[in-house]
């Protein structure tokens, strides 16, 4: 790996907004993705369609993000594009394609949908483990992973690494659990090695992969190192990266590096982040009694909601958050750079939920 590639692996691009197709195209352009493409490639796009529920509920990848990806690829001269996914056991991928907007997307852009539940499986070995992997995922020249950053009832976090479970047949999904789930997830990533990851962090669910408690952050993230993105995502939703076992194993396997002071975070539209819509954050409404909000951006507010949810119960005064507190000297605790005038505040723009938790636990 050359010096240029090493530098590329240490970058996280972040874009904010509500026009999802537009911000996706924009972030791919900023990262100059076309420089690594050629028109003869077959490119696979792997969203998260674990269940047949609309993306606004926090479980599945927004079709508008995938549309932005397709638009960028086709304008770059790519003709062979497939969208591949296999919903979780007991749910229908075809139903998810239809209900989540992907059937219409495929028809509009003339791209192929592949249900990996009905795909051939090829036996592969990784890190001493035999795994059955769907042929379509192995056959593409360039795999774009489009996970949702959200909580998970078993692994704590699901993002780039865990999203590749949709590239194995249902029988193998069952076996992953008998193998302890975490180690085979890391081993699968060592086999597939996606070329690009575009993380849907628009409104991932608070703690459950099936959706129902979305927390609106209105951002997408792009990078080439899944461990880097997942470690950053873990902090955003309130975990230390080492708490996510499959993430720790993936790092040990040499699949990437954790976020550090050396990570280059490039933000687009950071001055125009959408403000929080409390009605769009149903779980936020339940926790709002602990918050004094004044023109908070959705990404900052999301971090605070994730942090409060992970505490058994917060007993302090209401926490200040939002641009309305800029330049003001205020008693109490604030969250985010805008509240730097508070007696105590959590740094960051937006702050990480993991940092907020540390402060709240010591109050």
C-alpha cells in the first residue's frame, strides 16, 4: 500500500443535510471516488435492508443515498451496477426491495437487484474459519457498503463491518450465531474487503436493528477503512470502540485502525447543519425533560440523546445545547462547542456520546 493509499485510509468525510441524493453525490465528488473507477467494472452496492420497513423508522438504508451513488457512478461512465442484499431470516428481501423504494430505484436507473438469499454460495476460508459467501458479492469488481449507523441488541453497534452479513446465505447467518457472531463477522470482512463505505447516519435506531426508535442526526459519512468508520460511529452513539467485540477483532486482524488524533475528518456543510426537529425524534421527546435546547443542530442533539439513553437515570439539572447559547455565560452543564460559556461543557461539534457519558457519570 502506497503513501497515498495510507493517507486515504485515514480520512473520514462527513456531509450534513436533508437532501440525501444531493449530499451523497457531493460527498463522493469531494472524495474523488471516480479516480479509482473504470468503465469496465461491475460495481455492487450493499445497503442495509434487514427488514421491510421504511428508512425513516431507523432500520434501513435510505434509497435516496443509493440513488445519489448510482447517479455519481453512471455519470462516471459505470454501466454495470447491481444492488445486492439479503434480509434477515424470516423476512423477505423482495418485499424489502419493494417497500423500501429499491424496486422503483432499480427500474428508474436500469440497475439489477440481487436477492442474496437465492444466490449461489462459495466456500471461503478466513482466519482459520470456513465461511459460505454469496457469489454475487465475491464477483463484483468494486463493492460499496451502505450500512446504517444504529444500535444493536446483541453487538451494541451495527455499521460497516456487521452490514456484510447480508452477503451470506440464511443458513450461514444461523451458523454465525453458533460461532459467537463477532469472530465470523470480522472474518467475513477479511474476505470481502469492500472498496468504499458510505454510512447512512440520517436517523439510525437508538438500540434495536429492527427500527422503531430513530434518532435524527442528518449526516452521512464516507471512508475506506471500515474499522475507522465503525470506531468513530461507536463513539458517536456512546460506546468505546473496544466495547464492540467484532470491531476489536477486526482491528486485531489488521482490517483497519481506530479513530485517533491522526484521523483527518473532512466536513462538508458543517455551517449549515439542519436544526433538530423534536417531533422527528420520538425518543428525544421522552428525554427532553433533561434538556434545555435552543437552536441545536440535529447531529449534536442526537449525541446527547444516545448518551442519556445509556444512563440508568440522569439526576442533574437540565443540560444546555444549541447555537442559542453561543457567547453566553451560563451556570450548569452544556453539550457542544456552542455552550462553551457554561460552567462545564462537553467539547465537540458535534460531540461524541461517549464523551458526554463520561461527563454525566462523574456529575
